[in-house]
């Protein structure tokens, strides 16, 4: 009997400990989110004013950068007039962003342009652009499925073909699509 009550006491203690840990974690997450919002606001303000060195300085102080921050820092390094960083640092930051979140689209696009325009390595550029297209395709499929489910349940759209055509038309208007075709012709 004593052993059972001790086990119950330990379970209650563990439950209480877990509950307090969750409260502290929520407070800490809230604090971090607030700090990140302030940082992101500063980053946006400095990018808008083309103060890339200040963005780099702000991110130099970050020890646990998100994929977004890695990508922004890599981009600002390339745009900066006077930086201590190298092209290898740019590549490392973009690869780190992918390592942190392999589904984050932007570093793949940035690496595609980086390898194409800066390092003139077309094979690597094509590789990263192809991954970016796959990620984008996966997002689009997810969007289409969700949109179709909502429209099907609300009765606003019965025909999936009409939905697909409406989606295609909403992604590229005629002006966008004709611009893409002109660019494709210019490069062929």
C-alpha cells in the first residue's frame, strides 16, 4: 500500500512538473516570438532602406537563426558593398537554411541563382531550381486538394476540372503568362 501511494505521488509530481514545464515553455516561446517579430521588423526596415550591412550586423548577433534569417543574411552579404563575408559564407548559409528546413522554398531559389549568376555552375543551378519546382508543386497540390475539399463541402464547386482551370487562371493571368513565354523565347 505504501509503495502504491509513493508511485501515485511520483506520478502526480511528474504530472505537476510537466505542467509547470509547459507553462514556462509557453512563456519562453511567447518571449522568443516577440523578440523575433522585433528582429524581423528591424530586418524589413533595413532591407527597405537598402541598409544591408545593418541586417548582417543584426543577424551576426543571432545564435540560433531560422531558415529565413539564414537566407536573408546570405542575400544581404551578396548585396553589401563592404562585408567581411565571402561567397563560401553565402553558400554555407543557404545550405544551412535547407538543413534546418528542407521544405523552405527560398534558399533553393537563391542557390539556383547563386550558382547560375555568381559561380556560373549551371548543373548545380538546375539541380536547386528543380528541387524548388518540386517543393512548389507539392505546395500547389496541397492547396488544390484543400480548396477542392472546401468547395465540395460548401457546394460552391462540383466539377474538379472547372476548379483546376480556375486555379490555373488564378495563378497566372494572361499578362504574367505572356511575360513568361517571352522570357522563355528570349533564352531559347
